[in-house]
C-alpha cells in the first residue's frame, strides 16, 4: 500500500481524560508513559493486514536516536519495524477490536513505554515508500503506572500530590506555626510549555542535548535539573533570590501567592530571572513544575532549620554580653526553611527499594552541589537513618534537621565562653499539608527519631559516614565518637546545672499582633536556696527568617536581686511605634535575655524567643453559588485597627480556575478605625473546589493574605429562569 491516511484523529479529549491530563488541555494530546492511548486513522484505501505494513516513528529532541531511547520505530505487524537490538524505550501499537480486514478506518492503541523520556514527541507514519507526520504529542511521567519509577499507589495521594492545584505552605516559628495558601496552578494555560522550556535551558542540555533529552526518562535526573533551574544563581533559572533590602525593581517575596504569575513572568520576558524569591517561593514554583510533569510532589517546612555551611553537622551561635547576636559564623539557624519532596524510586542507591519514596529537593540557592546551586534528591529514609554517605546532598539536609547547636558568649574583651550544647534545637514541627484536607500534617518522625537516645545514636553514625567531614576518616573515627560522647556529657551537666541554680523563661502576656504593642515577661527563678545579685541584659532584634538579625529594636539593662526559690518577673514592652519601621522586611522579633550572677560571673544564663507577629485579618465573603463560565463575585473587607492612616493600599486577587489574570486594585488611604470594602467579579473556567487568594499591601503592613474556597459547579447545572 503506497498511499497514506487522509485524516488522523488523536482523540485528545478522551485520551487526555483517561490520562488525567484533560485539565492541561483537551486540544493538544498529552499522555502519560506506560499507558496506551487511542488514535483513529482514516486511510485512502482499505488496509490489508496480510500484505500491508504501517511503520510508526516517535521521536523527541533535536538528535533522536534509538539506542538513547529518544527515537522509537514500531509498527504493524510488529516485525515490520525491524527493531534495533540496542533500541531503548520501544513504543508499541496494536489494533483495537478483532476485525480489521479491508477497512479504511483503523482504531489503534499506541503505548509509550514506562521508561520513555518525557517531553514533546513527533509521531510519523510510513506506509510503503511514503512517510508523513501525523502530529505532535507530549509524554509525561505516570504516577498511575506501576512500572513507572514515580508510581504512587494510593489514589487519594495522587489526587493531592499530582492533581491538586492549590496548597498550603507553613511559615512562622516553633512558637507560632501558621499556614498560608498557595496557588500552584500546574494545569493553567501555557504552564506545561513553560516547564518543558525550563528543561531545555538547563546547562546539561546546552552541553550535550542528545544525552540530556535521553536522561529525561529518569525522574532522579529530571528533578535534580528542576532544582537547579528554579533558581537563577548559575543558569537561566526562573527566580532570583533576595533575603533583605530593596525590592523596588521587582516583587517583594511575600507578595507572591501563585506560581503561575512567576512562571508566566519568566516566560514572557525572555527567560530573564523573576525578582524576587525566598525559600517558600522557590519551593512552591518547583512543586508546580514537578506536578505538571507528573512527579508527585509536596512542599515541606522545617522549623529551626540549620544551615551548615561546612558540613560539620554542628552550628555555632555567638552572643554578646548584651544578648545581641554578632555575625561571627557563616552557619545559622533559620526560623523556618521550606523545600519540596518528590516521590520516586531510588535504584541508584539500593535495588531492594530501601531508599524509595519521598526525596528532598531544595531549589533555594544555599550551597553548590556538584558545581551547581541545587539540592537533592536526598532520600528521606537515608536522612532518618543517618546515611550521610548517600547521594545527593544527604549531609546538608541531615544537618538541617539534626545538627547540634553550640551557644557561645563573646565577652567584651573578645574571649569566648561555651554556654550550652543543644542537640534539641533544630528540626521541629516538620510540616506539610494533609492529604485531602487543609490541616497540617507533622512528618517530623520521617526525618528524625523522636526518641532522644536513638536520635543520638543516628547522629554519631551520620558523623562517621559523612566522608566529607574533615574530622572523620577510617583511622580516627573512634576518637571522634569519644569526643562527641564528652559533648553529650557536657550538655547533660549544663542542663542539670540550670535545674539546680537558675532557670529563665520568656512568656507572651497576650497574642502579639502587628500594629499593636508587644507585651512579654521574663521569669527568672533560683532553685538552690541562695539569693544572689544578678545583672540582666535584654535585647530585642528584628530578625530575618534566615536566623540573622536585621536591626536592634531596643535594649534594656537591669540590676536585680534574685531571691531564693522565688520568681523574679521582668515586664518587657515593645511599642509598635518603635518596632514598626524595622519589621517590613523581617519575619520575627527575637527577644534575648542574658542573666549573669554578679557573685560568680562565670555563671551566665541565656534565654531567647522568636516572636512572630500575627497580621490583622483580611476577610473574604462569598455567598451563593459559582458556575462554570458564569459571573460570580466576592466581597473583601479590611479594617485599620492602628492609630495611623494606611497609605499606598493595593489589593491583588488571584486564583487558578477562577481568574485568567490577577485583579489588581489601588485603594484610597484608609484612616484609623475605617474599613475598606471591595467587590471582585470573576468568571470561573474550571469546575471543582478552587481557592481565591487576596493580598493586601500598604504603607504599614506588607502582604496580608486572605483566602476563600469556591466550589465551581458545572455549566449545565445553572438554574434556568
């Protein structure tokens, strides 16, 4: 048969629905590997299976090759393609139905293999001597396919970690954990094209495009590329980071609520980095890209997260006698840090599946990994077990949740006194959104053993296996373990000493709210039956969430007598008028107290708390019902509870499935005690539960957030009048 088809029907709507990609498109064929899809060929003359051949070619990348898996030749009959012995990732095709004799219409099942490289493919057909292009399609990872390395067994988890376009990201501190809504929007218009563009701009593709496209069969490789490409530190990445200072030439990181806005900005501006991101923004954008490409992904927050720059698994924190933290170390403890977890098998680490499952992937540019600013995938099971010898970047992530923190006091003469070695300080309330609900899911036990004795055993083992740590080699491992045992004994001795002598506690008198004075009290207690004179230095600092001070808000020094077996209560008041100008770029207020025994100056005690200020509420009211393609509205309310007039007020409203473009409204000045009331109209373009997000920005408050869930009903359910 020398003639070809007269019509091809990719059945995009049906196929995409079957492949869980219909939210991406119903016009463009988007399928998942390891699962067949249907095409219908209308031929110019009847097909005779006894004498005719159909030879298909599926190719991806600029240099498709069979032995790389980027070119597959397959056909009917199966032998017609004369498959190469070295061919990888071979596609298959077969007839649908039992009778195909002498028919002009063929319904065919086409199946990309479960290890096919993901990306955009061209599908061609050769019959006789003629060859024509049938069209293009996109192949994605398949969490529904048991043979795919990203297979996720439970449907409810697939719905959460692949299909859910909205999520919650946790921020704050160990003293105050709160969630903020985020619009991932992985199925919005053009997002898939943007994600494929991200892959094509990575360094490895520039150096060897054929090898890079071939490697896209592997989610380990793809996720590591994405981790590098979300930040712009050393490539054409999406986001530029900035942690403090002037954001006027871009967007303040706290203003973002949607990955789609960021990805579109990058795509439409010639792949120039979007300004600016911080850890939760980097993680959220990566989650969008991962879910879009079919890798199950979730956003995870670690509170009191260690940043160990030298991989020593120890963080040194220095304090001045006035309680202020001097910048003595490149190590730090962040109030919180946000990364992603991707779900995949790890046969590169162990064939028995012992490292399969969730993998840490962190696109925030912190430390280079193999020459690029990326992190992971690091097996969460490896982190739990202290297997710091495993790739990728396990020692760095292990330290984030397990590092020991040593507090030092720097005296006025420059000498250093070790105050405390704390093995409990880092790695608390490790949080992600629950499956199928908006509740917080604490996953700390997947990263570290909650039993302190077991956690210490793993810590020592991790130090021994961490080959990059200078203190460890095969000859002196036992010596180091002995040193660390001494540290534990020192810690226990310090703890016991504090119990016997002086204990400190900082308490909030009332809920701290931005715009109001903050009221605290310091409780000092002596339990050894001895009265003593003490000096008390209290410092209040505005803190970046990365654990570094931005400014000193106020200081206070007191001389008191601590009575035996009695609490000394020191009130601490931080006026809004004093802290307001320091908090625009800061996450929290750190209150530190250093108490020194004047009779025994070597006895020094420290306590500190990070105070996260709550924002005043931004209320969104939605009444009635929302229908697909029918106009609906919400009312947004904000009241100025401060004594000042709020200026430069801007309201931004977004939401995947509800708004094609963000609504941005400038509002008039809002006087003290007055209320702003704004009505926003929108026309939903997707059905199901969607989240409307509002952001209120003004001269005193930066990016107050509010959300509202809107359940969009099908168009045909709209009541006719």
